[in-house]
């Protein structure tokens, strides 16, 4: 719809041309036959020529970039796909987590017969919706096939019972969310079906699944979904539920999507009443309420298997049969009751009541008019996110840990046992190191994870600090029984500093004893040593952290919101008050006064306020012999860059800035070739040519491996496949934080922990860059829920939480990868759009962290608050759109400040692209796009045909005119 809107003036012109031609043809009806035929023929040629000219203008104008994308080339070789298949299955083998295994119920012997219960067994979740969807070109391995491949027979009568009940899964997609969970009522399980099942095998497996995706968060109130009052806070359609599918009410009042339905509860009761050995498989990316396991002693073993991609599910059967020893770890904390979490009252849909002037009606992606509101979300828990809260709350006596937490972060079992011993700590030049020796003390080969945490000294009422903080991790190689491996752990002492946003306004490494421990998980310590800091180190003034380019200090005071944040002081004395639901739905007056969207930003005054008033004049159109390829490998501060940029026009710069959707645009004047960028957090998919890769297991599964080498290999093969597809940019990895269990895109985001997320993401990013493919780390930043993301969602947080939790994975990635790009986020930070927030994109990203790539918006131009003018003045370089919109072109260009902003954005894009695979000599493809060559050939052919037609019309006119003259002479 937006593309059609962008060409409507041309379509109108075509309509006028056709109408005029028809009028002319009718108007000449009474003329002589020869003249009438000539005029009509000429009108026809003129009409066809006019239409072709308009089509040419459409194709070379607003549709040019779209044509470039559609006509892209490249395929993935069979060899690379085969190698990718092996890697994807290796990731799945290490990313499935064994949560329970009482009495060593697992593994079962090959040849075992198994009753597999649960409708989800026939339709498991393999990926996610939106950009994380799987490409349809590849076959998938489902759960039952994986069991059979591992030599396990399954009860086909049960399977048929489920497929007859409903063959396909209701779709939780990007445009519509059908949250219906098919599950037959227990009354449909006949006596013969259950009798046959017990005769078939004494062991049962139950499969429970939950899906999620881009566009909507998981519902926290299922009865509202069922009765149609559910609003998910997005511009997409609210979720639906077919309550007529299953017999009886599926949900009780207050139930949420991450607990069992009534049908599932009854099915589990039925299975446990008939079988003493039950294996449960939870197939979902979002942490689930699994407390029912304790109520059913028959459930001996539990496996967590999130989305396995196209082929990863093969690993489940291998683990069940013992061909593979599980070694995955949880990436979130599993609690018994979601409603007792510190975030429960502060996620979801909260619209301001005093911001109606800024509401905006748009057609979004769907073409259906919807109104985007200004909404808000309060990150009131501060740094106490995930396990950092539960471990600290237990230490302070706020909670009884065992009654609140079922499975800690970093938890996972094995078919063997391991022993870990911790060596002495040493320090050299600010780096802390020690050895950990891991020994397989069991009888089965397997891998183990070394998890390193620190517990900093805390003073009541001082800087907020969690009692457990993951700082490093490593995975062993495959250890045979009795074998040992020694792993050296190293990290910087400054990594244990806390951010003091209230007093020092800097990172502070407090004096005192730091307990550094190796753990089984976030809660259970194996061994620990003490590292003592004699004198408090404040990283302010000229004493910056070693990893920073400039000293970090408060940048986000404007986003604090004046909230009361959860504090550890006096044993979390303010817990009830801090975590209560919001009561004030008015944006504060000072924040409202400086709130911008396109309704009030696109003025000379507003844009000038974001410019350097002392900016020097920009040179354009200068003569140079340089082209972009000459600057490959040239330092960014080299004078050659100024020479090249001086040769460009403002229109050249705008072409790069304004149209960056799934590509970087071409600029003929400097020999800049167009490059392709593609979607896919677990794959690489060209949405325009249809070419795509095999889908890896989803992000949470990759993180659950706790294996940096596998994460690197994942990125490496994304890069290899991208290279074969002629793709230079990858819209991934996604690394927002699992602040809540209900975020729709948790499947593609890695974890509740910033360090795990950052280290996994940075390895994937390194892997892609090894192939010259720049990854767009996303979504920067605080885009930790899907609800309201298409509204103007104002995220309020304190600076400590921003830096220690939500920015941490991005910081790790940017600082540890040679070259990367960044995709900013839809939301606002405080009252400032993330894509127009200079504190985020300039102060922190470039100045502090040393980022040297370019920043791309998230999908642009459909929500009413994005403009390239605001973006380029505040640190964004490129707009993710491939057709003209109301605000993607830079409109206010007359000042030196505006032109300098355009020049800097252009330089950032060019510097990244010229150093990518696109400008490797073997890949560089200059010359005219193939579709343009074809268009010119067709235009020449068309022109020749029109000339021939006019020649024929003129010849016939002459001939007919002569006949008419002769006839007239005869009559006389």
C-alpha cells in the first residue's frame, strides 16, 4: 500500500493520458476517414508512449530501489547447506536443556516404544514469526520424526488421534495472532485408546508448546483474549482465540499464556494416572510456569527444547535415546508464579492521557488505518532483572528462594557427573585470571559449563548491587569418563565496577572483598575465592575504564522519569511501593515540552536546535579522480575521505541516507555500488528474491549452549551463506533483554542476562564479519517488549540499569568486533525517539564505545514519529525503507549543521560498505543493474515499434488520402 501511494502521481498521469487519448479518438469521429485513422493512430502511439514514459519514470524513480532488490541474484550451494545442517544440529544438541531426570529415566534405549501425548507433539514450534520466520524452501524435522530417527517407536494411534482432531497449528504471526491452543478434552480419550497405549508402552512423553513472534507480546490475561477485550498495544490486530475448538473453557479467570490450559491440566492428570514413568518436553522460547511438575511425581524427566529451526529437532530424539548427552543451560530464571515477579505490574499497555496532540493515524504495514498513541513503560526494578533480583532478594531475606524459583539461571543437568576445581586468582595489568579444572566423574562422555560469578561488597543504602553477577563462562570439549580439562578464565577487574548514577555519575569499583565463584548455576556455588580491592576506584575525569574511548558519565538523566526504583536498601524495604502498577498516566510537563514526533519536529527551529551552530561549510561537487573502491582499507580519518566526500552532491548523500531498506543505495558519482542487506536472526533470507538459508535453532537455543565457539560458527556460516547470496549486511543478531517472560520476540533475543547475551552475540557478529558481512546488532536500545512498539513507547529507566543491564550486550558486541552496524529501535528512551537520541547514538555508542560503523533505523516511515532530519542530526545514518515516504528524505538542508550531519552519515555508511565483502575485488560488481539494461533494450524495441507504427499510419494516411481525392474528383 505504501509503495502504491508513492507512485500515485504517476498512476494519475497514466489515467489522464489514457482519458485524453480516448477523448481525442471520440472527438474525431466526424472527420474524414483518412484523417480520423491518422489522428486515432497518432493518439494510440502517443498514449502508449506516455504510458511507457510514466512506467520508466516509476521504475527509475520511486520504484528504482525496489526493482534493484527484486532483481537480485545469488544462491546457496548444496555444500554450504549440508555443512549448515550439521552445525544447526550441533547447536541443538548443546542447546536442549535437561531440567529433571529422577531415577535416570532418560535416556531410554534405542528400540523403546513411547506413547507421545499432547496435541503439540504433532505440531511443534520450530521458529518464530516476523523476521525470525523459517524459509519455506527447506524441509523440517518434527518431534516425532526425531524420535523415530533415533530408533524410538511412537504410538501411531495416538498421533492419528491428534492429527484427526486438528491437522494444523493456529498461527501466531506478525499480522494476526491466533492464540488458540488445540488440546482434545479428556472425554475424547476413549477407554480403548488408553488401554492400547498402556499395552503399547509403560512410558509416556507429554509435549507442551508455546509460540511467540514479532508484532505482539504473549497475553497475560487469556480470558480477555477469549472474550475479545484483549488489546496488545500494537498497531496490528489484537489477538484472537477460538474457544469453540476445544470442549469446555480452556482458561480460568486470571490465567495467562505461560501456564497450562484447563485441557492441558486434564490431559496431564490423565497421563499421570495411567503411567508411572512420564517424560515432559516443554517446546517454547519463553520461560513457562512448570510448578505442576512437583504435583505429579510420575513426571520423572523434563526437557526444554525451544525452536529448533529446520533440522535441529533431530537432536531431541538423540538426547532421549542417549546418543547425545545434554549440556545446555537455562538462559532465564523459571519461577513458580509470574504474578509475583517485580515486573508484573509494569509491562503491557499504558497510554498517556495528556498526549493526544501527538497521536498519529497511519496505515502501518497493513494498509489499515490505525492510531499510534504515546504510551509508556516503567523499568522500576532497576538493575534487579532476572536472577539478579532473585539471588539478591534471597540474600536480603525478601523471598524464600526455593518456594519462588524452580530452576535458576544457568541451570542444566547431564547424564554424567562433573567435578570442578578452582585455582588461585592472579592479577596482571587489571586482568583477573584463574584456572578451572573440570573432570568427568561419571560413566558417560559429556560436556560441562564453567560459570563464573562475582558478589561485590555492598553497603546498605549505597550503590545498588546484585549479589550474583555472571562475568564469564566457558564450555569444555567432550570429556570421556575420567578425563579432565583445564580452562583459563580471564576478565578485567573493571568489569566488576558498578555504575553510580546518583553521586559519582561514573563507574565505581568499591573497596572491599569481591567473592569470585564458579557455580553450577546462578544460585549454587561450587567454589569461590576472594579478590580484594584496597581503595575505591572511581572511573571519572581522566581515569576512564580501559575499555572505553572516553570516560563514561551520566547520559540518560532525562530518561529517569522521577520514578521510585527498586532498592536493596534495608532488605528491599521499598519493594511494594517501587513495583506497584503505575497510577499517573500523564507525561510530566517538562518531558512533554521537549517531546518530538513529526507533528512538531519538522520545522527550521526544531532541526536547528539539534545542529552545531558553529559547523563549517560543506564542500560539494568538487572534482576528484577518487572513487569509493580506492578507499578500501583507508583509515577513517585519512584526508582521502574528505576528498571523496567533497565530490558528492547533497542529493548523492540523500540517496544513501533516505533509501536504506534491505540495501545500501548506489551512488554513481563516486562508483558506490548497491549492496543487499537481509533479515533473519536465525537465518539469512532475501525477502525480495525468495532466496534464503536453512534456519538455525532460535536465539535462546544458541545462548543455552553457553558455547562461544558454536556462536562464532553460527555467525561464520551466516556470513558464508550471505556471501553466496551476494548479501553484505545481516539484520541480526538481536540481543534485547528478557525483562519479562511475555515479550513476543524472546525467542530471538538471547537471555535475561547482558553478559551471556553480549558474549554470544559478539561471537556471532565476529563470525559474520570474518566473511565481510556486517551485522546490524539490534534493537538499540530498550526495545524489550513487542506491545506498543508501534506506538510512541516511552521507556523510563535509571542510568545504572541502562548501562549494566540493557546496554551491556551491545557494549560487549561493539567493543569486541572489528566492524559492525547497529539497528536502532522503535521505542523512545524517556521522551526521545531512540533513532533520534544523540545521547545513545553519539555520546555512548560512538564517543564512549568507539563505534565506527553506521546506524540504521528499524523499519521506517509507517508510524508517524520517524524522520531522517531528526535521525541524522542525532546519530542515525540510514533509513530502513526502500520507497519514498513523507519523511525519509532530508528536508532541511540549507544550514552548515544540516549538511555536516548529512556528510557524516554518508561517511559512516561508505566506510562500512567499502570495507565489507561488497568491495572485495572478487565481489565488486560495477556497471548498470541488469533490469535497467533490460529496460533500455525494451525501450529501444518499443521506440522502434512506435516509429514503425507511425510510418504505417502516415503511409496509410497518404494512400487513403489519395483514394479520397480520386473519389472526390470522380464525383465532380
